């Protein structure tokens, strides 16, 4: 998977898009994922509570969410998002080797729909990535056309120079 990293303007984090267009974010190049331990540590620091106390609350919350989803209930957390159970209907697929039809049974899935604050965070992330990719595309186009690139001072973008 070929990833291209883009620096985030708000912090020292990076954003990358793989060849399928999927965004991957990180607060540190070495850590691509945020673990439960890291979340607990961050919440403990933010609230002033002990890590053990935060971990117990976090686990109790996750257990409760899992139980409610297991009962088929919808969980709505304002501004954060909504978790709900969706049933994916059964269908007939095809075995790629033998080309025989294969029945695929119905399946229950958990769907997450982001809330207002999460959508805003995603929009900010995507605007930044789109801007960076746009600049990169202009650079590639200019170079392929044999035009030199000139950096515009203070703007952070590139302009095509003509001779």
C-alpha cells in the first residue's frame, strides 16, 4: 500500500491517503493507531482523574454500548454520533475460481453515523488533504509541461513560472 504523507497544519500529525483514496491519520509517524491505553491516559490527564478510575469507566461504557447494540438498540451521543444495527440482506455471490453461485446469508452490522462535531473535524481534515493534493497535482502538471515552479512567499502554495 503506497501512502503519501501530508503534514497537518494544527499539530505535528500526518495525514496519508492510500492508493484507494482512504485517509489514514496519525499523531506520530511511529503510531498509526490510538490504543485504549492511550485514550485512557489522555482522558486521565485531561480530567485529573486516576488512570485506573478512567480505565474502569471506559471499560464500563464500552461494555454497556456492546450490550445495547447486542439488544438491537440505537445509541445516540449528541454531536459525537449514532451507533445502530443494520441488517444486510442475504444475496447470491459468485465463487471467483469456479464461477458457481454461493449463497451469502443475511448479516447484522453496526453502522456509525458521525455527529456534528465529528463531521466538522472530518471536513477540516479532508479540506486540508484536498488542498495539499491540489498543490501536489499542480506541481506534477507544471513539471510534466516543462515549467519551473516558483514558491509564493507566505502563501504556502506553488505557482507556475513562465520564461
